[in-house]
């Protein structure tokens, strides 16, 4: 048995792996719900002689403005290569880009006929984003792995046997959940790389083994490989990102549409849209938590944006501050981001509204640091993620509004028989239409609608959130 301290480190690593898997899964689903995405055509464009090596992924990311080191790509290829030859086959590629917890969508996308046309920028960038997220995961999880394996009593076999209580030689979901003491579906997906619903000792070792260099060396992995967080300083927010931010990501198979009544399908469609919104909100919250962990001085950050000291931030103030951070959103992107937190709808941000854009739910002030390079980099990560996700959510709204006979008032009435929606009613509606969210995702979804923190959603809240926000041109 491993001791209590080592167990805490293992659980901490599991928690991080689970968080990252949730983010990756939402990105995979967003990509696969685009009509134009056909995986084999993308694979053929990237691959050389029927497989993908690290060099091909590195070049693809470089061409799309995502700056990484070649050494950071190698662990990703090694992890997903079933043949352990440091090359990705088409089957390996599918494991990276196809969703794991939506089998219907996975089957639909994997069986698409090959398109005889060029890959659009939207699709290419969506694939790049998934590869880049995998690199982020490998990079950010490295410290947790090193901390674990450097524990004096740590041994892969002993740790494995601690979870495998029946000495069966493999770990299944129920054993993992017993050890972690919660639902572990996302964690199991991340650890079960070959998708056989069980983890043997070798799978376990590979999942926990640090990926950069010798962990017992006095040199840290950070000195050998530039971290993604450092590299992100070089990656400016692309002006063209609006064009690639999930323009069609909740379309369903037309054959399914024909088999359902319009109203029933609209409810399914709304449930799927709410699921994606909750996952994007989870990604936003994750970035806020990263920033909150640094214990930044919120008032100093507000002053950084409020350079004319009026106590209110107009779009011009925010735009000027973003340019200092080397972030260059389009006018429509900036509008959507500011609209998201403009509670009183006056077109500006006050201190409370600005706080909502950067403060995580469970933020606790312990020690306050002045703004420094590390904090500003985390601020940039929050801003980039939130703007990109607001564009994606606006695409969802537009797709919903364009549906024939789609009526938000009728759907609101389907969710609740009262004048308000409480969390249990929202949960029941989602589960009745095949969407199961964990407690945190439900909380984030409720908070997005319930901006006045009343613990329920009015029809006005529902309408305000689900109607397109960008002005019609």
C-alpha cells in the first residue's frame, strides 16, 4: 500500500487528468459536430506515407500560428501510438479527434464518406486546437507526475495494486471510482488510452510516467522543454479566429431529423446546445481558477484596464488594454465578450461586472501579489478562452434561431410548468434528452443564465441568453 501522502499526490494527479479530459472532450465534440469535418480527409492532408509523425504535427501547428517546440509534440505521438512506433495511424488519429462519450456522434463522423475537396480553415484550425490542447495537457501535468514518482515510497506496481483490490491484474471503472470516491468516467477515458474499458499495469505506468527526460535528474523538464505557458506569450490572438470558432457545431445527421417530430427534435437540439454551453463555461472557469490561484490584486488589474480612472470600462478602454497585452479581437468578438458580463446592459463594465469576467466561483484571497508577468500571462489565457468561447456560443444561438418553427417560449414552457426554471427542472429536462451533466457543469450553466444570482431562471433570463446577441447587419 502507498502511504497517505503519496495517495494524496496520486489523487491530485487524477483530478488534473480528469479536468483536462473534460476540456478535450468538449473540443472533440465541437469539431465533430461541424458538417464539413471528415476525419480521413484531414488525416490524408497531415500524414506522410500513411502515418503522422511528430514533425507533421509540428509543421501543421506552426502553419496555423501555434508556436510549440518539436520536443513537446513527441509525447503526444508516443501516447496515442498503439503500435508504439512513434507514428500515428488513422486509427490512432481517430482516438485523438473523435468524442469518447457520444457514441452516436463518434459513429456518425467515423462513417462519413471522404470529401473530394480541400480542407477549410475552420476544420484545420479545429484539429490544430485539439493537438495544441493535448500538448498543454502533457506540459502542465508534468510537474504532478514528477512530484508523484519522486515520492520515496512510490512504486507503479504498489500504486496499481492499491487500486486493484482484488488482484485481478486490471483496473475497471468501479475500482477506480471506489479509490477516487466519485464518478470517474472522464478520468477512465484519459487513462484507458486503447478504449478497452480496463487499465492494466503497463497502461497505468505509461499514464503516470513523466514524459520529458529523466525525472531523477537534477534538471527539471522546464529547462529542457519550453512550457506551453511560456510559448503562449508568442501566440497572439488571431484576427481570423472568429471564422474558425465552431460555425456549425450542433448540426445533427439529417436522417435523424427525418425520423423525429420537429418539436421533439428541437428539444433534443436545445439540450445538446445547453450541454456544449456548459462545457465551454467549464473551460472558462478552469482558466479563471488558474488565474485565481496566483492570488492577483484584482483592483490593480481593474486599474490596468481603467486607465482614465472613471470606474467604468467602455469598449475603447478594454480594447486599449487588450492591445497592451498583445490581444487583438475583432469588433464583434469584443462586443460579445463585453455583452456576456454587462449585467446592467449599459454597454460598459463596472467593477462588479469586470470581476465576474476574471474571478472563479470559489476564489479565496490569502496573499495578494502585485501584477507580474506570470499573472498577466494567466490573464491573457482567460481573455483568449472567454472570447473564443463567446463566439462559439453565439454560433449556437444563431443556429437555434434559424431552425424552422423554433420557439424559445414554447421550449421554456416544456422545461418548467411554472414561471421560473430551478436547477432540478433543468437537470430533469437535460437527462430526459440524453444529456447528463455533473454538479459543477450544472452549476456553471445555471450561473450563466441566472446573472442576478436569484437561484432560478426567469423567461427573461432564458430569452436573453439564448437569443443571438450580435446586431444584424
